[in-house]
């Protein structure tokens, strides 16, 4: 595996990384403050020249874990079991945008992953690990892991309520680190006010029917607006369109501050 690592221990500047990913630390701190997460790790396929055949094991990683955990991670060879680092990860494919996964799903079927996650919990990473897929305008995939300490709260409910923000944050991080936003921004200028309205309410978790009632239009009209928005933003589904709109700043992230109480 070829690994390009940038490490901001506990969201602080470090000699290695702070200059090579300009603005990354500020972005990670903003996302942390907005989501209330413990740590963030972003994994992306390394962008290679078109004349070079891509090696799936070439990864670029930006993370905020404590140095003590990085040393333990290396000593335990957790690269070999970490779901975020595997060549066959469904969150590192070009169609991963908008996909969200609780890593406990991987732990249920793999005792090595379970041991890895439990070790991370013991060392202060939190008790909930959520991976979110993203892809830039050129199809290069990436995945962001957000770790939370939510105590005894219902994990499934927590994830569903925070889903729009997680999708938007992952897309924003991925495009900021590795993607050109010019194409998406140009497409965004083609969106109508009604299409933006529908995307905004979709990001808030509203169904087509609920959006129709809020905007006083027919349900099929909402479906049409969202379909047009998907096409203009170059997205394959509604979830990806919402995440892209959030990352481009077309719509604001829904308020989820009440989830942190």
C-alpha cells in the first residue's frame, strides 16, 4: 500500500501536513464544531495521471486522531482490517457519493474489525463510527469517517437525524481536499429558485409529499424539480444531489444542534 498521510493530532497544527493541505485543518475544525464529532478521517483514492494505471492500494489520508492512537494503529497493523482502508470498500467507489455506513455493520461479520473498533473506543475515539462516501466531479471517490461519543443515545436515530449534515460534510471535505468545484459551481448557476427550495427541504429530511405541501405545489412537480436538479448537478440520485448542493453552498446545512444535547 502506498499511503499519503496528513495528520492533524487532536485538530491541532502539525509540522507534517499543515503546509501540504492548505486550509484542511480549518475545515476539519469547522466540521467538528458543527457536528460535535470526536474525530475525522478522510480517505481518498490517489489521483493519478491519465496515462498511469490506477492502483487501488494508493490512498491519501487526512486524519485528526491522537498521535498515541496512530502509533497503536501502526503497531497493531490495523491497516489490514480497517474497513476504510480496504481495496474492496464500497465507500471507495465512484458511485459511493451519498452512501452512509455505520462501521458496526462490518464488526458484526468480522471479529477482527470488531476488535479494532472496540480498541478505538477504549482509546477515546468515541462509541459510534460513521463512514460517508463522496466523489468529486471527475469521479474520484473518497470516504470520511466521523467518530462520535453519544453515550447511551439511540445510534440509529442519531444517524438518521444527522444524515443530511454528514452527507454534506463528507462531500465538502472531499471536494475541498481533492476536487475541483468549478464545474459544479457552474452547474449550480443553472438551478432555478424552486429547484433550490426542493433541495433545501429534501436536506431537512422532508418527503416529496411534505415538500409539496410546504411549497403549495403538486407532488409530481416536486419530483420533477428534484430530477432536474440531479441532472444539472451531475448526480445519480437525490441523496447525492442534496450532498452536492450542501458542499457547494447552494443550500445551508439543516440545524441539528438539538442532537448534541
